[in-house]
């Protein structure tokens, strides 16, 4: 059955009305009242074909929780638990009366992300930009000039070492064999962990010849388990056979891959993870996926965030990044400011300004190019204040959804911060007005000294 209405039903006899006891000038309440939630309702309406059964959760509740989760860097469990404790969050998601129980199970957010898809989260990002325009923080001309840059969105995996990958592979193979009733000659549950620890000790002592010898022993034992299961694979039938074949294929990749191979497997549970060299002294390699971030040139609002699997050259990602930004911002992009990594990039109909270029550079163009570095702190805030520094969602679809939601969370933080600044200015103006009125009402102001 379709979802519940975005606005909850009124008329509870013993309910505690939230708006009667909260500050209605709070930025979260102001944002919640102005976001066009009906656009998300219309987007997910096609997902529900049946007219029977229990009504689905309100899309406003889910979208509000996703906004809050990525604005304040919380997990699924934390955002649901904090929602119960914070009445302003409840008003933001559409509640009228105080709720004392979790609205949903945290696992529901996983299913709703898949239901929304990439188009749904892009619509959520677009709603933040529409709201910024309504509040006067963005103009229609702001979307015509953008800044584009790429970064790495790390995946939630352990640092991939050969010994750890082999030991995890052995554990998964033994567990799968026992679950399917296959009898193994040996599981090496005592010897293999000892060998994995010994590899780490030799590596720490820089005894690399001994390390390679012990690593070879560990690889042989994992290979024996793999061949033992492969000989009995025909005994497994049905849907379990497909899952076992997939696990065996991944284990074979880990057993046969070499240090210089291009398409290595860095995590047994996340085949989409890539090793990307960033050239940083503190962190030369990062394991995740490349992400292209697009922001407005002047205000710093995120208008596009797209994952780019396959480690493409930055110049080859520019067309897709600008295409997404033009769809989300609903405006044609005229100028894109990029860094030297986009050398040779060309997008029809878009002027590309690159750092370090010399030809045709006027004083105004030089100022626009100098402004390009403003995207660096934006990416830094998305990683420290948001969730871009670690992606917990599964698969390539999870990478795409997580990148866009991080952009939406950054825009929500900007909106909240600027609304708080406006509120402080308004309060200061009211206070000064009152003091001025009191000053004018005094009978003899000449005798008063400050």
C-alpha cells in the first residue's frame, strides 16, 4: 500500500502539541516548513502498486531522517535514537505531537535508500537548492558558474594486507563449507591465524624475506581449502550454489592476484573498492571510489556529487559532473572552473577555466580562477562534519547514493548556519531598537554618562 500522508493526522486527545512549546524561529522548524516535501511524495508514489496492506512509512519522515543523518554525521541507529530525544527533529520530519518511541527500525533506512534510488536522492539535493533560492541565499545566475573537483570517498574496509585478505578468505570458505554440509580435510583454524600474525611481526621488523616465506605458507593452506571445496562443489544445488560459486570466484582472485596487477580485490565483501593514489605524504593511497564534487562559484552550495568508478582521468569525468549539476540545479551551466588535473577537458557549450592558464586571462577571469580553491574547504567539511570520509553503503549503488546524500547534508548545514546568523542579527536589531527607544524616552539625557 502507498505511504502515509506527509502531514500527520491531528486530533489526538492526550497528545503533547510540539509547536505550542517550542521556539518556532528555530532554523530546523523554518527549514521543515519550507521544504517542498510533496515532490518526494510524488517521486515514490510509483513504487507502490498495491492498494492493500499496511500503509508505508511517510516519505517525509525518511527524507528528513536522511537529511539529519548526513548533516550531523550519524549512523542509522544514532539518527533514529536522537530523533526520539530531540523534539525539533520530530517537527522537522512532520510530527505534530511528541513521540516517545522510535518511528521506524533503523534497517528501514537501507530499504528506503534502494527505493529512492539515485533519482530520489538527487531530488533531495535539488530541494535544498530550491530552498536556498527561496531564502535569498542563491540566485538563478549562481548555477551558471560552478567549480568542479574530484576527491576519494573511502570505503568502510580494513586496510588491505595480503595476510588479512587470506585469513578472511579462509574464514569465509570454512564457514560456507560447514553451512552447506561439506566435510573438509583440514580447516587450519589454529595454524592460519598464527601465520597471519607472524607475517605482521616480520613486516614490522622489516624482515621481508621471512615475511614472504610465511605468507607463502599461508597462501598454500588457503589454497588447499579452496581446492577441497571445489572438488565437492557439485554436491551443492539450488540457490546456495550460486552464492558458493560467487564466493569461490572471489577467493580465487585473492589467491592468484599479484602485487602489480591492475584489477586487484582489496576486500572480500566489497569488490568495487579501488586503490587510488593521492600523492599525500600522510596518506599516499586511499581505498574507495573517486567522486566528482560540483559547487556554485560564489556561495559554495553543492549542486552535484557523482561517484566515478574505474579510476578515470579527471578530465574524462567533467562532462558527467556538469550534466548532473545542470539537472539538479535546473539551469544551463556556462562556465566551469577546474584545476590543472583537468588539462585537455572539453565540454561543448561550456567555457572551461583552468588553474595556471595564460591565454585570454583578464582581471575578472583571474579572480574567478583564484576562487577555485574555495572548493577545497568544502570537500574538507564534507569529510569532517559530514559522512564523505567513510562510506558504509554496499555496492556501486551505495557509492552513488552516499555521494549525493553527503552533498545534501552539506547544503543543510549551510542553510542552518545562515539562518542562525540571520536570527542573531534580528535579535541584535530588536535589542538595539529597544535601547534606542528607552534612550529617547529619558527626560534629561545630558546628565547621563556612559
